[in-house]
C-alpha cells in the first residue's frame, strides 16, 4: 500500500477533486453567499451549530446511501427515527438503565430494517412499496404507548449525548465522525462493501458470481434501520423527549443528501464521502436560510431547486464524458 | 443496373474519434456502394463499432466528414439517421426484456391514435415484418423468455423495420446465431442487395465474410489499412492484414493426450430433466477432457448448463468425483469449483459501470478477503493486471469501466473473471462470441492449457468448426434431448444430421 501511495503521491487528491469537484464548489458557493449576507454565519459557534443540526440527517443518510447503492429505497427511516425515540422513552419508564435502553433501541432499529429487508428480498416486493407501507405502520406504532402524546426522557446520560462535549467537540459530532468512518471503511474497504456495489450494479451478474444477494439486501436494510435508530437517539436526546411526529419527512432529506453526493438511484454507484458533503449542503442551506429569516415555505422551494440544479449538473458532467 | 450498383452511397472522409484521451479512430475513410455488401474487418477494439455508431448518430465524430446519398451527413441521433434511410443493428443487444417482441420491434414507432397505442395494429404490423423477413419468432412472446439467438433475430427485425432503407449496418449480427438462422439472415441480405440497398457488415467469422462480402475493408487500431474485393483476396491475407502478422493455424494442438476412457469421470450427469427445456440428458466428463456441446436453437444446451450451475431447478442425478452432489445455487457450484462463462455477457456476466478490475475479481472475492472482511486491494489489482495481460484484454487500464471496452474485450473480461476462480470444471457457453481470430486462438490456447492442467471443460458453441476443432468428444442435442455422443473426429455432416434430428 505504502509504495503505491508514494508512486501516485498527488493522485488521490486529484481523484477526489474530479469526483466531488462539482458538489464541493456548490458547498463553497453556498458558504460564501451566506457569509456575505450574514457575517455571523462564518463563526466557529455557528458552524458547530450547523454540524450538530446535520447530525441526524447525515447519519440517516449513511444508511440511505447503502440502500440506494443497492438500487433500492427506504422511505420508512423517518418513522424508525420516531419509533427509536419512543422505544427509549418507554424503556426508561420501565426502569431500564442507560446501556440496556441503548441496546434495546438499536435492536429495535435493526428489527424494523430487517423486516423491510426480508419483505423486499424474500417476497420479491419492490422496496418502494414495502417501505411506504412500513413507513405508515411504524409511524402508527409510535403512538401506541402514549396515545399520541410525547414522552419525556430524563436519563442524564441520554440527555448528555445531545448536550455535552468531549475534548472540545460536541459528542454528537464525534458520533457522526465515528459512524462516517465506520460506514466509509465498511463500504470501500471490505468484501461486504464490494458485494453491495456489485449487487447494486448488476444483480443477475452478482448471483451468477456466487454473491448471496438476498443476504446482502437484508443486511443493508438492517444497517439502514440501525442508522435511523441512532438518528432517533440523537434527536430524542436533544429534545429531552420522544415526539410522535419526530423525523417526519427526514427520509427526503436523507435521499437528497445521498443523491447530491453522487449516489446513483439506478444502483451500483455512490460513496460515503459524497453523502457527507451532500448532508453538509442541505444542513448549510437550512441553517443559512434560518439565519436570514427566510420563511419556511420559501426554504422548501429553494431547497428543491438547489437539489434539482445539483443533480442536473452532475448528470450533465457525466454525459459530457461520453 | 450495373451503373446503379456502382453508385457511391456513403463516403467517410478523415473521420477521427477521441474518447477522452483514448483515440478510437484516426483519419478513417471508407466508400460504400449501393447494392453491395461491404465488410469491415478488424481486431477487437479496432474501432468498427465506434465508426458505425458515428454513422448511426449515437456518437459524434471528433473530426472529419461524411457524405450520404450525395449530401453532407451528420445525424443527431438514430431516429435522425433512420429518417435519412440509414439503419443499424447494434452489436450489443438493446432490447427491453419485459416487453414483447412486437413492442420491441416497433419501439418509438408504435401505431397509435392520439397517443394511445393500438395493440392489435402493433402486433399485426410486427408479425408482418417478421413474416416478410422469414424469421421464426412469435411476436407476442416476452423478450426475456427468448434465447440469445432469438433475441438477436428480434434485434435484426427491429433494425430492418424502417420504411425505405438505403444503407443497412449489421454489427456482428450472427455472433449468437447458428447456421440455420445465419442462412435466413443471408437470404434477407441478398434481397436487400437486389433492391439496391448497401450493407455494411461486421463479423469475426471468416467463412461467413468470404461467403457474403463484395468488398472488404480492414482496419487496425482505428486506422484504415486497405480495401479489397472479395475475389482478389484470401482468408489468410485478410488475417495477416488485420493482425499485422501471419497466422497459420486456427486451433492450437493438444498439449497432452486426451484422458483415457478408463479414467473415472470428475462430473457425471444422469437423467437430467427440466420441464419444457431438456429431458433425460446423461453425459460424463473426465479430468482434462474437453467435452463439446452442439445443437441448434431450442436444443436446450444453455438451459441445461444453467441448471447444472444451480441457477434453475432440475431433476436427475449429478455426481462430482463419483459422489452425488446437490447444486442448488451458484454459491454451491462455485464452492465445488465449477465456473460458468455465460452466453449473455451484458446481463449475466458483467457489471458494465464498474471497472475491469472489479469485474475480474467478482467471482473470487473470497480469495482477496483478509481478517474482518477487509479486501486485499493490492493482491486484487495484481491478479487483475495479470489476467488482463494473460488474455490480452485491450483496455486503457484496469480502472476503466468495462462498459466502455469493445465487445470482444468485454467477452475476454468475463473469461478472466472465471479463470481467476481456478475451476476444476469449467463450463463455457459461447466463449468466443464476438472475439477476433487472433484472440480466439489465444483463448483456445488457454482452454488447451487448462485441460492439460486437469480442468474438465464443457464447451458449448454454435460454431460447428469450433466444437469440432476443440473437443475430445462431442454431445449433440436436439430439442432438449441428447441425440448423440460422438468422438472428436466426427464429420460435420454426422453432427448436423444429429443436431437437426434427421438421422436414418
Ligand atoms: N464509450 C466509450 N468510452 C471510452 N472508450 C470507448 C468507448 N467506446 C469504445 N471505446 C474504445 O474505443 C476503441 C474501439 O472500440 P470499438 O467498440 O469500436 O471496437 P470494435 O472494433 O467494435 O471491437 P469488437 O470487435 O471487439 O467489437 C476501444 O479501445 C474501446 O475501448
Ligand atoms: Mg464492436
């Protein structure tokens, strides 16, 4: 590895620039626009704030990247985020401690994702249909314990996740960093990641090559469920409570982050680096427009247009290479 | 008439094409006359398909100009080209598997009223086209259910269905066809010729080229080499022009004697059946033996190989090393060191968007797994580079997406992928489909080498000379049944008699 790197000393950067140049430019342009319009935008405090705000979306988007890479979609993650928060709140109410609650919440995420995966893989149903259905089912489940009322969370360790810092950085940001590294390494450095790329690229060829595509698919939906559950933990920690409408329409932001980052909806193409840049773009747009007091409905319109623009630029540059 | 047939219909002047840094065509020129079959001959990656795609409006030339029917010609897209009377049958099949034959043939030109497709008119029109061409296909069938050969016929029907063609391009139309369908195609070509239509024909089958062509242009590495009339040239001269050296033989000699009959078979299949596809097939193959499989369309060879590889359920007994073996999936098959070079490289063999390297390592990922499932990327790269060298795959680098390789080089990549699994039993379904003569020889050499090292080889091919030239023994199939097991020295007449079922 080392001598190979030596021989191509600048190549990795050149490659990164070629691959992500487009969205990196978008990111920088956005930052410049917002800092010109509001001098408080480019402060350390505000950027920290942005990073914390994007945490929930970024982590969900890591899971979404896996799913989209496979040529599938997971619309249920917003609901899983809410279920995770409510599961934690109920576990604390039932007297569980921090660790058991944490494990239970993650297991709940894995189970919901696994259900999506099994229904998609074993029954051969399109994931779009399966996850539209489970999106409703999971959202309904959230309200069962409290009849639709929010549930408070008072566990101090749980609350600390969203409130405290560790060596100068908010814990939330550490979690994003760790999960980014984990997903990035799993996707780009392991045989499992490779199997995901191959299955997404051409499922039939993957089957012929001895890849257990159903197993890959179920595992990936489980990863998506677990990532959504972690997002749910962070969200409930920051809100000190589990809300029944938590995470509503977060799946759209997660899809947008992944697609902005170059993940192809046709499957087989995408990276975690792209996704984190995509999540940053969305987070900065949200934050910047909030600071400029842009009304919410304008924000929606602007966000939609920016996504269209970015995806169009991406498609165009890929065509130009032909 | 003779004045008309010598009319120049297409003139290509100094056309060049760059794909990024890769130069696919350099100052090409070509003159095609009405009523003549003009064959383009060149190695894999020489630039034949690229030139044809420029004529069809799929790519645009980087430099140079084209004259068609006496006017400057620069089509924006294939529809544009068709409107001018130029139609193309692409090398890589471009059909929608979940649509019917009729829908595919008339795609984008469906008979319709205010945007509503008239299904009956559609089927009637397609049936007419197919009947006029004399093709044996049912237009209501879904393309996904057809064999590769039938799909190729549909592709041909689709290409030939435009109203008044002046120039028809056929890019390796026969690579999946057996002789019977090839004959049908040739009579279609004769009829077109008689009507004064010009044909540009691409193929790697030399006998076919000599039978069909009027003019032959050889290109090499994207450059024009020479144009000859068929009468003035021999196969050997053409091959020499094409590969730039003499080639004396087509099939390399065996490296070791065929295994004796007394050897125990490594694989034996007994009463192998699957409803509607093949019935009661039995054969065995020994270590180091090359067992050929020949048959016409619908003989069930590919279906049987798929079943043997665990892609389809079948009944019967399969023994490996004399032990009964259950192969319920490709995972089982690969676990038993069986490899399967499938017939349909685009759908079953390759991930077109991924690199040559990823495609080559795809079936042998376990070999590159270190602790915790990490990939040993350096070993993977070394292996891929080795295979590219061994099979002389023409690619800018192993990082190039395999979809941008020429057809023949894609085929070699599939072969490389399966060789990397170091199989004990290697199933080859049309392994030299679309491969040029020089590279074919290399592939045959590798097959011989593997056999000498003890690999058992099942070689399915619709090219009779290939199966006869390579096999130690030969299984002939007819309509899903085994009709004969013949020794390697069988005559073509005997084989054809068993393949067509006309044995008395
Ligand atoms: N879309 C593309 N992008 C990049 N390179 C390409 C593309 N299409 C073709 N090439 C390159 O152009 C060269 C010529 O390819 P082409 O497909 O024309 O060969 P060919 O003569 O048709 O070969 P074959 O007999 O194998 O079909 C090859 O080196 C190929 O890799
Ligand atoms: Mg070609």
